[in-house]
C-alpha cells in the first residue's frame, strides 16, 4: 500500500508540474532525485488539499446528506464498496485521494489558463531567467522585438530575430533565428564582413509571414546550436551602421625586405 500512496502523490504532482509555468522551467533543469522531490512536494500539497476538504465534509456531514438526497444511502455505498474486497481502504482515504486528484487537475487548468496570458508568462519567465544570462538575453530579444548578433565558432555571423523561444521546455540547447544579415569575421582581426542582406530580399519578395507565397519567412529560419556559439549580443541596425561608418580602415599589411648579409 505504501508504494501506491507514493505513486499517487507523484501522479498528482506531475499533473500540476506539467502545466505550472515556473515549475516547468525548474523541472527542465532538474536531474535525479531533485526532479522527484519537486514532483513529490507538489503532490503532497494536493493530498493536504484533499485532506482538508475531507475534514470539512466530514464535520458538516455533507456526504450523508448528499447521498440521501440522490436516494442512495451512505451505508449502502459502504456495503457496495466492501463487496469488492477492499476492506483495507477506508472511505476517508478514498475521499482524500479523490479531492487530491480533483485539486491537482483544477490547479493545472488554472495554471494553463494563466500561462496563456502574455504579460503573466513574460513576467514569470523573466524572473526565472534572471540567473541564466543566455536565456535572459534571448527572452529580452523576443519580448522587445530586438535582433541579436551571433558569431559561431566557425566565424560565421548572423544578425536576426529570435523565433518561438520557449525556455520553459528545458535547458536551451538550440534556438531558431530569422536572419536579417549574415557574413563572417576575418581570421586576422575578427572584423565583421557582412555578405548577405536577407531583409532587403524579404522586402523585394514581399514576404510578410502570411503564408501566401511559395516561400515564407519561416523557410529562412536558421537553427543555432548553443554549443557552436562563440559570441552573442543584442544587435541594433542603426548602431551597427554608425560603428561601421566610423571604423578606421584596416592597416595594410606590408612585408619588410629581407636583410642582406
């Protein structure tokens, strides 16, 4: 019976954790026993809720009144239950388990509805991401509709918009980017050389993300593996153009004549 109790507590906790936004964020970064202890704590709160509801119903004697109201006396319900040979499980245990399960489902529905509110979702994720610099940067770029500049270890460079960033699903291993510009960094001095202007092409082709043509903006998204990133930062087009215009030209590399002996 002890195993069934633990299993039931974990089931209730899992139902809540799967829809509670802050818990989903933390669970995606938990491993081992820490994961099960979080689930168990949520399930335990559900059982406490079921116990309190059962106590209130028992004090007010509501079950007897309700079963008599529907023409099925409580004593007859107990006899029907005992006929299944489950004498070890009392009516109070059934009540606690039932209301614990109902409480977990109701709280999960409530959390799911709240998470669909954009303001609530952003505020909760901003708090949870405060200790994760990469996730906080990507979240800010999504919320404030800003671009990011990404340099890969291969010296390939992209600047673009972060697409469909969902940090609550687990640790960020990849993210999608809609490129506006791309290029590379020179090996000698790592100066930026942009070679492709995607934004001009989008305007020329009349792409607006409305799925009306053969190609759409989503077809140009690039998936960036986090482990391949060398540098990432916010990107502003006007600031980039100012820095590019005021940048001093790269010095010409000259070779000295070889000395004659």
